[in-house]
C-alpha cells in the first residue's frame, strides 16, 4: 500500500531546504509518494488565506506532512488571522498534533560549534515534549482593546484542562521509558511550569503528579518537577542532566529554542508533532523562515532532512531508512561538511550532496 508524504515548503528558506529533503527522500524511500501544497505566506499570496480548507483536508488524509517554514516581513502588515503564522497554528490545531517532539542532539563533530564548552554538550541527547495545541497560544479570550482613556490593553489567556495535560504526559512517559535514561540527574521526565505564579501552571503540576501517582509510577520512570526559569538555567549549566523535558506550549517553545544553541546551530534541529495513533503527524525544522538569507543558497538543510528522518520513524514505520539518514548526516559532518551557520562555506545544495554521498 503506497504511503504519501505531503510537502508544504512554505516561505523564506523553506523551499530551499525542502528541495534537498526531497532528494534524500527519493533516494532512501523511492516508493514514497510525494505530494505538494501551499501554506503560510505562499498560500496567502495564492489564495488569500495562509491555510485553505483543501490543504488541511489533504494534510489529515495523508500518512505524514513535512513542512518547510512560514513567515517573513512581506506579510507584516497583513491582518493577524491572515498572517503566515496563523496558517501554521491552524494546521497544528486542525491536525490535532498535540505532542511536539523536539530533540536536542549534539553530533560529536559539532561539539565545538556549541555556545557551551565541549564537555557540557558532547554526547548531548535530550528530548523536549511540548504540548502544541493548547495553552496561551490558543486560549480565549485574547486580543487588543482600546480603553476609555485612549490607552490600549493586550491580553492572552493561558488555559489547560485535565485531559489536555494527561494526554501529553502519557506521551512523555512512554518515550522516556523507551529511552532508558533514568539514571541522569533529572532522568526520566522533568515536568516544567510556573506553578509559583500561574494558576494554569499549578494545575499543570498537580495533574501531572496525579496521573503519575494513579497510572504511571509503576513504569519505573522517575518524575521531576521544575520551574521553567530554573530549567532554562540548568539547560545552560548541566544540559546532560536532562532526558525528557515535558512542557506546555509557551515554555516548550522557549526552552527548545534555547536547547538548539547547545547543539551548534538551530539549523540542525528537527521536530515532530504527533496526534493519536494512526493519524498523520506534522514534521518541520525548528529554524523558521530566515528571510535574511532566503534565496541565497546559505540555508542549512540538515534540520529539514532530519525532520524527514523523524517522519520515517514515527509515522511511516521505516526505522531502517531513518537510521540511515541519521548516520549519513553524522558521517557528512565528520568529514567536514559545513554550511555558514556551522562555520563553513557549503551551499544548501552542496550540503545536500554531502549527505546524499553517505547514503
């Protein structure tokens, strides 16, 4: 039975990195059907909306979706609900991909490119499990209003429910059990929030603990609680002390971007966003659209290629192909392949060539 991967290149450097990812997909999985669609600013320019109903329907019907990036200054003046980022949020919500997996893996060849000293990051392998379709990004009410005195007020609502917290917690513990790193200082699952100042954070902590006590304790996976700001500090001080970090939408977003600098470049970080079993996931590099280098052939395609690796592993059931991609990227780096973000001079296509040569 043919499997279909929907490609949504998007904006900025998205089309450039997806082009190299397609080359890898065609070599490692030639029987995989590749389909294409528009999202973000590219969709707005063509259809007047950053995500059409048709594209969302296709995304929900295929086996997996691989996206490039969205956004750029071209659309800064567009109404918020028509901006490229709204298309991405609506895609995530529409696909109900509530479990965002963001690995921070430091390849040995890039340990000296990290913002931290080699001994702190060499061998780093942590995973941030971020709740993706709830919290402050989606809570209502939200908006900007003009007050009676002519000043303005902006407001967002951070909210979570017990079922939302429980389902993402189960994902984190299932993954942590398979990773088997309970011996680390905060090994197993470290749940982060701001329970000291936020009611939604207090609920998060209480519900994670309640589920652990009722259902998860017998798995043999430790549970730790940590304030989000303390976690940010420890990611710089002792990053290898973590295994799986469980976070809400806002803090997961921030902490995963911080973790990206531990690995040498944000251009190396893939992500997977998963729904319930049997439903397609959404895969995308973490780096964004990088409009300042778009069209110049300078973008690092590794994060997009490693996002394909995650799609092959998590949705398409092709772990051998996924392993081959990871090894090919590692081998290319060991042999000195570097784009500008890694201190090298290779173009996007040359980096793709180097990885393809190792497959």
